[in-house]
C-alpha cells in the first residue's frame, strides 16, 4: 500500500494538516474500490499520550478519473470536401469510468508557435 504521503510523522504533513492518498492505493488491495464507489474519510490525531477519537466524517467523494486524451487524431478524408476539413479520433484507453460528455476541438494556425484556440 502506497500511503507514505499520509504518514503524519513527516514534518510537512504535521504542519500542513493534509495529505494526498494515491488513487492506486484505494483501487488496489486491501481496499479494492471501484470507479464510482463512494469513500468517506476520518482523521485521528496522535501524540505521546495516545490517539484522539476519530474526527467527524469529511471528504466524502467518489472514486473518479478524468478521461485519457483522445487518440488516433487524423484527417477524415471522406468528410473533407471543398469547404470543410473532416477530423476523426478515438477515445483514449480509459474514459475515466463515466461517459464522455463532449469533445472540445482546438486549433492553431500552423505557425508552429504552440498557441491553440478553441474551435468547436
């Protein structure tokens, strides 16, 4: 289990009072949570005298992922006509556990300056 980031003995965790739990720790054993499952978190404070009671439930959330970038972007020669250029792509390896709601197409003016603008 990869929860070193939440080891409260680390000075940064003790002072910041926060930590990051890698998603891979929650989706692997012993937790084996699936995408879309709800999680609740509680915190216990510890000092030389012992453990506190558990905090109230906080941080209730779902295990979710953002989708991978679309793949196989290319020109669709069958949709490219005299006044339109067709493009096509496929979903990336993972859509993040929920349906894709929309795609946003960006373009640049082929000047190779890396500045892209939303097209559609």
